[in-house]
C-alpha cells in the first residue's frame, strides 16, 4: 500500500543488523551515523509495523468468524474486530499524515518569523494579531512558545517578531503558514470608516540541532548593543542586545528580548543556525520544485497565501480556494479546521504521487 514505507522498513531492519555488528560498533563515527538514521526512521516505521500487525490480526479474526459455530463467541469476535478496525483506521490516518514530511525533516521545533509589510501601523497590528493566533493555537496543543526577538510599536503591534514553537508535530501543522498574509478591515485610526488593506509575511523555519548544522566560531562576528522595549519604552541601559553575523554567508541574527547578554547570545546562535540551515534547504527545495508543482505552498514568503476579511468575518486560503466565515474564531486560535483542510489537500496529492509511483514526498 505504501511502497516508500516498505522500503523504509527494510532499511530500518538493515540498520538494526548493523547496530549489532561488532565492526560497526567499533567504528565510532559510523556507529553514530547508523544510530542517527535508525532513530530518524523509527517515527515512521513503528506505526507502519503496528499497522501491518493489526492487519494480520484482522484477517485472522475474519477467518475465525467464518469458522465459528457458537453464536455468542462469534459476536464477541465481531466486537473485537470493530475495535481493531478502529485502531487500524487511526494508524492509517497517522501514517498518511507522516508521509507529508520526510522523516529527516519531521522537526519538533521551529522558529517562526512575522514581519509587518505594507500598511504602516495597521500592518504592525496585524502582525501582532497573527502572532497571538499562532500563540493561542500552540498553547491549546500543549506546545512551548518562546519569544526570541521582537521590534514593537507604541500601538501594541510588531514591526517584526521571531519566536520558537516546540512540541510533537509542530512542523507538520505550521509548515503551510509561510507566505504573505493580507488583512482587510477598518483601522482604529480611520475616521471615515474606509476599509484598508495591509499585509504581513510569515516564515516557518525548521530548527536544526547543532549536529545537523555546524558553524565555526571563527566565522562569526559578535556585536553587542543597548536594547529597549516596545516603542522605545523600558530602555535597557546595558549592552544586553546581541547581533551575530556569519561572515561567509552574510547571515545575521540578533536578539534583545532578554536582559541577559548571555541568554540573548544563546538565542542568536539558535536563530543563526536556523537561518543558515533554511538557506541550504531552500536550494534543495528548488531542485524538487518540479515534483511539487501541483502541491500547496512553496514556502516562498512573497507568495500571497491568505486573506483575512473583517467585514465579512471571512478567512480565504487562496491555495486551496477555501473560505471559512469564522475569522474571529480563527484569530482566537481555533485553527484546526483551516490547518486540517490544508493537510488533507496536500495529503491527497502526495498520496496520489506515492501510489502511482511518481516522485517522492517532499
């Protein structure tokens, strides 16, 4: 049913054999590489093994029902069969969701960046609305949110804000949010009731580990600066702000969210690794562009993906032509219907590619 998973299972079993091989165990770097690949495959292979095991049990029960003469026992087997079929369906859905993301890219930690676009103060307020929407959804899922850096405005919005989200499945849920978001509403400062259009961009960046992306300390310039709070208030007079510049690529990361320079430096290193990793991943995505030409979301933040229309209480996702007339609820963090529609659309197209033997899941 899933040729890709069958291949993964064979590879998983081969890796288990290698982990028991004295020659591999004695080779430190090789053993580490094998263990890492084995661990990455476990997430997808284990549910697949469970699915195959349940499928065998179901076939056995169906055969037993046909042979069972005792009515009471047959009813008991039928009830057990329903339970197993329910478990099988749940596993099937879980496996299909996992197929949306390569096991090596199934990150449990991401960094999201929101930047105000055209629209001045109204765009900054909209960026704040987007941040609160993601924050509330993440909290409902039991995920951890950490603000890494922000540049606020006097009205309570954000010119830009960077934050991390950590928890099981965060990348699978938020990976479609990258792109341009547009809002249509009457600003608080508008005296004649005219509807204005403003914009903000969202970037969703998988957060790699230090093992996945190594940066040489000598390639990084460290600068410190005085940081301040939103709109220039609550000024911090110490040099707690930190800016890291990766000299070979020109990549920059800075943080002023903490009063401690040490904490801000740690945050900057996380952001720098993530941005360099994203640049490398972007090259790989470009190579796979043809394979994903029919799939939603290129990850390009210049692509307009969604409109939030306040007068109509409507959210429109332009990639899948979806209209939901519950904007107030969605901005309050109730994103399940919206995210599920995107996941189901992508799942359908990717499964069509898998079953037809075309391409690979990106």
